[in-house]
């Protein structure tokens, strides 16, 4: 399991980074990104602290730990500049909190995020055709999520990504230990969203490719059957 969207006590998560990583490793995770909620007020507080511990945790726990950020409820006009700032501060992975239907996210957030130097648009809700095309063009990954509420539009995201060639990743949006998800359950949730087994394999491969892109170290190998289907990206 590779999970590129989780939260620690540096925002609204329940666990300090070391416990989050330990629990993820015990659950069979190969890689995890710590992507706490951020805006103009706290980027310079969160990112250096998380980035400072990730390499040490990777070495000690045998799981790839990626420092990131989730830009959350940021006014669309500020998303690009904050993404640039987050990268300078040490965020290897930049997620934007998309227009989920269960929160009052500002209209235009999806579009602004997709015009910015980010990696993942999380739970993008009823994302439009234009936005999915833009995600495909920019190489920004759209999220299939296991999180309650946000997952209500997984089917729509899956259909649109298939139609317009956008890349998908599956994440948990973990806030507490109960949110960590097994590879088997993640697969079931993805199939429940309407993805075929082959598409699920490709999606999991996308997560591995993204880890390799943002963090050059080798991803630890998980003791599961390797997927046959390769993404050509």
C-alpha cells in the first residue's frame, strides 16, 4: 500500500509523525506522505518540521516517508504562490484540498490548483470535463479516496478520468489510526468506484511512479504479487 495523503498532529490528525509512520508500517505500507493542512498562516511551521523527521523515519522504519502539505480552503487566487512557497520550504509532495461536495470549498479551487505546480488534487468532487482535461494535460493526479464523505464522488472522478485520460491515485486521507487501509480494502473501494481490476493495478502503479518522481530513493518492496500492468507515463 502506498498512501500519499495523511495527517498528523501538525494539523487535525491524531498521531505524531513517528506513530503515524509506525502504524502504517505495521499495516504493510510501503510509502506514506505526511500532508498536513496548510495555508498562509502555517506553511513555514509545518513543512520544515515534518521534512526534518521524514528521512530519519524512513531509515529507521523501513518505509518511505515523504514530507508534503495539503493546501486547504486556500482562496483560489493564492494557491499558485503557496504551492511555490511550499516547495521551497521542503515539501516533496503538494496536495490541494479539492472541491469535495461535503465541505464549502471555494468554487474555482479545482481549476486554480490544476494551473499550479502541484502533484495531487484531492477528492475533487464533481470535477468538470475541462478540469479533468487540464489534469491530464498537466500530469496532475486525481484522487480516489477511502475517506467517508469525500468518497461519495469517487465514481464520478473514475468515469471522468477514464474518459479524458487523467491519472488516478488512491489515498486514505488518514486522520487517525482507524483510517489506515489495507491494500485489499483499497482495491475493493476502487472497484466499488467503478474501476476495473486492470485500472486499479494501473492506479496503484501511478502511486509508485509518483513516489519515485518526488523522492528519488527506491521504494521498499512489499510482499505482494506484482502488478502486470504498467503505466506508460
